[in-house]
């Protein structure tokens, strides 16, 4: 025996080596299992890499038609107000959709469901002594309004569960006919997970097929497609397999998405918390109905939002939520969107004043840059001879780096960094004191081209406040349509510029007139208009106060 052990050691074997070998074999098998669970779609490679949670790596984005794609997003269960945790998901999804649609020029067809019948809705209606339909309708209306305030446009098509009940019933009946689902004694219907060979592709689990105690289910892993009516106080529909009831949660999205897009879907999005069981069960249901191994080609999961210092996700059940109204009382929709842009869409976000202040300052840098560039090209600043070759090469480099960042799993944080590097370089150019020695030129066209590229990039992300004209019209909706606030501010600053020139025209400065100019500038800044004085005039940009300033004013 001793001789055998020595021989094994000589050959390189050991107990630890065996463990490593087994672990490596297990990991190889797991990797092979993941690769087998995802089928590369047929079509054309778009040149975009996207993270695939099935294989846990980035894969090429392949579309049947490179000019068109389908996208389904899980909508809200409308039993309460929308909080910023929900908002972060929908804003991040909107950013991705805008990039595909506006930057990559893909004709993206989008859909979403609204869950307007659910256990939570019924419970909330019972507790508040409210009609469940009225409660759901009111919160759906509030959700739509919140999305509008966050600059998240509605999907191309949106449907409630109650309005698509025939499609849901047909879906369930087909699963029953295919023996992928079974009817229990009380006429509830469950999906038979043992019939789903690819189940667990999103979470990598082995479903428990043991029969649960005190349950009509065949296995504890089986999930409800249809819930039999249990009381006279809950909504119900008549089922073709007998009895009355209402749909389970997971079947809703499968039926609605299939109604819109059929047997195959390019993108399916939702929060990370929906990966299992919701998305796993959706995939299983649709693969069973359409007798395919893959229904969704690309699952997109956004990282969860939590309060800074609290690692738990923001949830109504945990009572750690901030409503969209509370968010917008302190910050703008663009500032919240910028916070989402500075984080990878798959990463968790720690919501805090520090995060929002960083987003505000970043957004302000874009506004200030475009205001300074406008002042320079309108000759409010002294012109300099710039290095045309270097400026042209840098603009080309910026465009290439920006494109590469978005093609790399929509890396918006890197793309923002690329744009900020370009802005810093141009700021150095237009504020330099000496002319360039090599390839000198005014380069107004290149500067405007850079400004246009940055402005279009921000618009493709859904940022709307980089231009003073747009921001003031949005911030001052009470003004009459005939009044252009941008022209009004410009005229006021023109008059102020004349006053400043008169104040310094003689041998002695007119201190009272200069003080009046300063007072006018301070007055404008109190109303969110930041004045920037230059040698040949003044420019302006909209700027929101920081939270610390707001708190100080309130305390006084």
C-alpha cells in the first residue's frame, strides 16, 4: 500500500490534485452545459457584443434582419406608486433602446405588459376598501405619468393582463394539450417542470422534482399557470378546462409577448430580480408551447438600485423606497439619467446624494462646455490659431472610441468618459493664450463638428438639457407659447453687456453701474440661469443648485 502511494505521488497524483481535477472537470461540464443551453441565432452579426446571462459572457449580437429587432420589457404590477428602484430599470432599458434605435439605426419594435390583476392588487384593494380595477387603473395612470416625467417614452405597444385574457387562456390550453401542464382537482393549472429539459438555464439549478407535502402539485418546482377562484371577493374568468380563476404571474408575459412577437424574440428585459423565477419560467413555457430550445435570444437584466449604506434592493416590502415624485423634487430627470449612464446597466446602483451630486456635476460640465463653445464660435471669446491636424485626429479618435464603447455591451460609463476627454481637450484649445505653430487654422468647422457630435451623443442617451433653450422651456412651462425664454435671457444679457461697457468706458469706472450688473447676474442665477462673462460679451447656461445649497436656503 505504501508502495502504491509513492507510485501515485511519483506520477503527480495526490488527494488535493484529485480534488482540483474533479473541480476542473465539474467546471468544464458546467461550461459545456451553459454553451449547450444557448443557441447562436441565425442572421447577421451587428458588430455589437452583448452580455448573455445563459453562457455568462459577452456574445455577438446577431439579428435575423440587421435593420430590425424586437424587444419586450416586463412592466409594473400596478398596486402602488413607482419608486426610483423601478425607475432605474426603465431608464436603463430606455437608454439601451435609444442606443440601438438612434445610434445604431436599428428599427426597434418594443412592447410591455401592465399587470393589472394580481395577489398584491387584490390585497391592497381589500385593505383600502377600493375596487381592484379602479385601484389598478389609477396606479397605471400614475406610472405612465412618472415615465413621462423621467423622459421614458412609451413602448410601441402596451397591453394589460385583463385585456389579453383570451390569449392567456389559449396559451394555457395549448400547454395542457401538449401535456406540459396539468389541471388539478380545483381546476388550477400547473406547469410540469419535469417536461422542460432546459429548465434552469438562467440560474443554473437542478429543479426539485420531489412531490411537495399537502399540495396538489406533482413537484415543488412546478409553478402556477392558472389559480382557481378561492373566494367571492376576487376577480375571476371562466376557464375552458373548467372552473373559474385568474392567471398566474409568469404566464402573463409569455402570452402577451407571444401575441406581439410570436415564436421568437430578440430581446427580453427586466430587473435582475426577475431572472428567476419569472424569466426562467417564461422561457420554459414558451419553449414548451413552440417546441423549441430557445425562445429569447438575448436576456437583458438591469442591476438593482439600493440606498447607499443598505445593500438590500429598494423594495416596497422592505419600506426603503423613494418615490419618483420625491426624486424629482430634488433632482431633474436628466440628472437621474446621468447617474444611470455613469453605471453599467448590469451593475447595482447605490442611490445617495453623493451619487446624484456627481451626476449633476457631470451634466453641468456638458452644459458649460457647449455654452463656452457657443461663445467661442460666436466670437465672444478671442479666437486662436489651432493645430488643425491634431484637432482633426483627436475628433476621429473620439468618434472611434465612443463607437467601440457602445459596441462593447453598451458601456455608457466609458462613452461618457470619452466625451469628457474630448471636451477637456477642446477647452484647452479655445482657452490657450498662444497660437499653434503646426498646421495653424481657426478650425471653427472642426470645433462645431465636435460640438455636434457630443450633442447628438447626449440626445441618443435621452439627455435633453444640454441646450439652454430646451431646458428653460421644460423648466418654465407656465410661460406663454409666444414668449421665447432663450431670446428673453439673451436680450437681457445684451443690455447688461452695454451697461458693463459704459461702466468702464471712461477714465474712472462707474462702480454703481458695475454693481447693478453684478446684481442682475445674481438675480438670473437665483432663477437657474448661470451667466458666464467673456471679453467680448456674455453667454449663459441653465444650472440647477446643488442639494447643499437647497438645504441651506431651507434652513434660513
